[in-house]
């Protein structure tokens, strides 16, 4: 076991922990001597892929089954890095089980907003996201005094469709954020 630090990755509906945004988060935190848990619930989700709230409820069962085995009290620092539906799952788990966590929310969904609190998180999203309206997210973060980074010309995937160099630039910004968080 490492030095009492834990990082948990909560993937998105179609974005597993081995895709770039989350893969490099795990690598950075491993280098910083965190224990890293990579959740994987996508293949377990049987519900309507467009019913985000339903998918979140379905995934909670798996998340609880895996994380309930962890003694969070042994960790001095806990970081949850989450993407899409994973943002709601990460927020729910922290609130429901009353553990102290710092969050990096990547492209949050509407169900995650109620869990996002000042001083314990940072939000990253695309300005063209169609899952959660970018201006609604920005207003919420400003009102709650939550740091937010919104990238131009990208949507929910945080990938620039026509320019791979812009996608790599976003990934580099995120790697820096992971190192400094």
C-alpha cells in the first residue's frame, strides 16, 4: 500500500478508465504514490443509454459493492476523478457515505451538480457539450465559487473532432491539472 493516498476513477457511460483522459489521470496519481482504483461498470449497464439518471441508479449498485470494501478512514487524502455519469456517482458516493474527498469532475452531468461544492473540486468541460448546457454549468460554478475550465470547440468527449493537435493540447492541460491537484 502507498502513503495513505487514494484515487478512484469513475468512468463515463461510453468512456472507460483506459481512455486517455482517465488513463493519464491514473498514471499521474500512481506516480504521486496514490493507490488507484479504476471502476468499470459500463458493461453492466443494461438500461436505456439515453436515460442518464437511470444509468446512474443502475451503476450505483456496482460502485457500492466495490467501494464498500475499502476502509476510507486509512487514507489521509482521497481524490475522485470522474467523467460524465461518473461525476454523479462520485458525488453520490462521497455524500452518501460521508467521506472527505477532493474531486476532478470531467464533463459533469446534470445529476452531479447537487454534489459539487466549493473548495473541494474543479470542473472541466467543453463549451460545445450537449449533455449539460455549458452556460448552465458555468453559471452554477460561478455561483458556487467552483473553479471551472471550459475548452472551446469541444463537446462532451473533450476531443476536437477535426484537429488531433487541439485534442492533445487539452490532454496536456489536464495532465498538468492532475499533477497540481
